C-alpha cells in the first residue's frame, strides 16, 4: 500500500446520533465511524467514495492515518458493517494505536510461488490463514509471506519456514503446519462380486440341483439273516 492509500480524511460528528441519524449520514454520501483507543471514543464521518475506493487495500495490520481537522489519528480498522443488498458500508470501527507501545493483532499468511509438486500432479492446500503477532505499530507487517515454490510432493511448510520481519514476534507454535502439497488419490470404483450368480434367461429351465451323497444300498438282500443253500 502507498502512503496515500493509507490516509483518510474525516469530519467530526457531534450530533444526530442513533440509527435514524446514521441513516441520514449514509444517505448524504458519508459513513458513520468511531475511533476507539486511549481516551473516550471519537465519533466521525468518512467520505463514502474515498473509503470504498481505498478499503480494498486495507488489511488487519494496515496502519491508517485518519485526519480529523488538525489532528491525525494512527489507527487499525477493526470492523465494519455493510448492507449487501444496497451495496453500502453503514458503519466502521477503528482502534487508535500509540507509538512506542506494543500491540497484539492478527496478520494474514500469504502463500507465494508455484510448488514443484503441483507441476508433478500434486495439490497445494493452505491450512493456516492467519497468526497472532506482537510488535510496535511501526513494525506491523501487512501480511506474512511463505514461499512455497520449492515444495515437492508430500511435503509441508511450517510457521518456522516464514521469514519473520525484525521487531515482530509470533505468538503461536512455530511447528504448526501452514500448507502442504499432496498427491491426488484416484477413486476406486467397486466391481460386482465374482460370486454373484447370473439369473436364468426367461423360459429356461432351472438348473438341476447338485447331487447329494447318500448311504450305499446293500448289494444283496438277506433272508432271516442266513444264506440260502
């Protein structure tokens, strides 16, 4: 982001609060917003066109300069509310940071490069998308980049594989997996069992039953248990 993309010009809001007042502000082409931080909340309004144009560049760790009259607030954008049906942003929350004071926030993880393993038929899978960090406001990175171009098939990248900028401390297990390149397994289609017996054709006689073994009959009849002479 350029310096100009991080700057917003705002007006102080001292009246017409509440949901009805906020709707009137939005209809006038402005966005109600609040800056939270060291002192009591500061209520402001932003130019909707300027904010919508620059908003796509903002990240959770982008340090924004919001000018209200003669004062400039260094802030992080913490949240916003939008109306998807109307396509307008209805409210924005900022958090003012203090120079020289450490802060904790989440930063996104961006994968960079085309893995070797993907060219060999593998699939890249990102399993971790952000991580919590601790740093001074001036050292906040907009994102942490992990180079995956050297990944072979069936390999992984860990948090420890990211080059962490100076002044930034990662508040998580460095052995956690960020991404992997895995081989795609083909689905095996089950074939009918070979033991299945085909049904007889229509009109065909049923197959004869297989013979069963029976006790052998005597070869000669006995009379009164004695042989005739």
